[in-house]
């Protein structure tokens, strides 16, 4: 490179068009679908869902205090048992059974049992399929969270949202294909929405709730003619720069991220503008007019982005002062559940009223459950438990009003129709029209996939 001439980075830094003006080359060029990694593509079979809204409660929500009603655990409260797992160790541990802190009752025509922590979610159980025999490999937060998102508890891998973006592209080039709505990252950090070895254009776009969820999205220079002139010049520079470095995937991905950024100038502000919503809709989500944060905000924005073609949306439930890791006192679950109960029920209701639930797969999960026992008979908290926990799915081709899988009488081990995290991922992909065994990417000499060498589609829950 001639050092007397400005580098591409220096030229871009001098551009005065703001964030949107960085939308270079491909932005004004009309890319053919075959050359665009974000172009909408068909899957391997007819899909039942067009998009996913993935709700993640970080910290480990107690299954036996929420969705897995175990009457025998109540009856045998205080009884001594021998557990095979305790604080990340295997062996034989003498422990005392601890009954649920919260009462359960049946909801809907289906009669699914839900604890008093989730009365609003209980009201929509006829649309929900509860998975009460989930299990995963690790009872450590970082590893289990990583596995819930990437399929691997041990190594950095692409997020499920990145795999969906890679497999299907996006139907709206003006918005990211994968958006994460979260005030903070869960355990394992930003790796939970990373594209890792997949092209970087498939990485999740992290949006932090607040007064300005998308800072710098509006161009500094409001003169659109001037901006277009800048873009035309920048287009030529980018094309020349990329032509000499055709094999540089990161460069191509960066250019495409600028394209999306420019498109977001036009579409994102409107998508995030909740002033257009009716009072009835705001109340459905438990939102006050003008609110710019909270799980209700995350849920309503997710519905608006889903309407506008975003393929994969993740909503991370991170409490304002803590998460679901209730070692000391299960009373923490009361506050945490109250923050998400109405918004989640509102989301499912709103999607259904708008005719969107049928094609929108909503998944709620957590990294693991919590122990139905403790070493102290009167202890107020619960420890990590990966051998059995609860998740649920709704919409997007899933049978509503059913419970799939059973635990033993105390909620310690799975006993019937167990579902591993790999199976959950395989089923999510299947409903989107993707064969999890065929969605692969060549890296470091081998073909990788979200489910690694595991995973079974849980066909019993598919409508």
C-alpha cells in the first residue's frame, strides 16, 4: 500500500455521515442473493415456524417451584434421601427433601400445573407445551449457559441464533437477522450470541434497553443527498479494497454490517417506537406509556421486530439486582417471577391475537434447575441441579396444552421422555425447516453443527 495515501480506515474515520454513512459498498450495490450470506433461503423441508423468540432466565430457575408439580415431594418434606449429585460433584450424599415454597394449581382446559409464581403464564397454558424432563451436562453456570445457547458446554461455538441466521438468512435486509434484547449478558457473556467461526454477519446484535437503545443510529448530517454522494464514493473504495482481499471473510462481514446499519437508519427507529402502541397493548405487557426498559419492554419490542422480519430474537431475563440463582432464599423467585410473568403471557396473547403465534416459535428455558433437597432440613435456598429441570415451548408448530416428559416423584431425575439441550436445539431447527444434521459448517478440518454429534427431534410435541 502507498503510505502517502490515506488508508481505508483513515478515510472512513473522516467521513461526516455518522453511523449510517459507514454503510458502504454493498449498501448501494444490488447484491445478488447468491452472493449475499444474509439473503433469505429455504430450509431442508417445509417449516412450521418462520422465526424464534428465545426467552432465557439466567441463574437457574427452580423447576419444582414453577412448572414441575411433585405432590410426593410435598408429602415427604424433611425425609432423608441419598442424592447422586451435589455442588458439581458425583457420589452418595445424605440430604433432606425440601418441598416447594409455592402452591400449585391447574390452569386452562389442559389442566397443566403451574405454581402461584406464574398466574399470568398459567392463563395461557392451553398454548404451551411444558418440557418437564429437561437435562444437560453441567451444573456450572458458565458451562450450562454456554450449552443452552451453543450446544457446547466446553468450547466456544456459534450461538443457536447465529446458526439460524446462517441457515435461513433474513427476510428484512434493513434489520439484523439475530437480535439480543438484554440489559446485560448472562453467564458466559457475549459468547452466548457470538457467531464464532461462522461469518461475522450472523452474530447477534445486542440491544440494551434504555432511552436510546440504538445509539448513533441517526446520521449526523441530515442532508440525504450529501450522504448518498458520500456513499457512492465509499462504494467504489470498498469494492476496490475488497476485490484485492476476496478471501477476507471478516472484511466482507464488516462491510455487510455497514449495509445493515444504513438500512437500520430507516427502519429501526420506527420498530423501537412504542408510542404507536395502544394503551390496551401496553397494559397487556404490563408497560406504562413511555417506559424504555423492563422485561415488558423487551417482549413488546420483540413482537415488533418479529413482525418486521427478524429471524431470531433472544430476550435475556437478568434481574435488576440479582438473577434466579437462589442459593440463600427461594423468596428471590417471587420478585423475579413477577417481573416476567405478565410480559411473557402478554407476548403469547398478543402474538395469538395478531395471528403470529402459529408461525412464531416461543421458547423459554434456563440453564438448569435447582435441587429438591438440601443438606440442611430447614434451609431456605436451593443449589444447582442439571439432572432434571423444566423448559417450555409455544406456537410455531408445537402442540399446546400438553406436558411432555416426567421426572421421578421428587423432581430429582428424569424418568420418562427426557429431553436434552441438544434435543431442544434439534427440535427448534426442525420447526424452522432445518435438518440439524445437515446444517453444518466446515471449520478446522471438520464439519460442525449446533447439535454436535447428538440431538433428536422431539416429534411427539409437534402438531
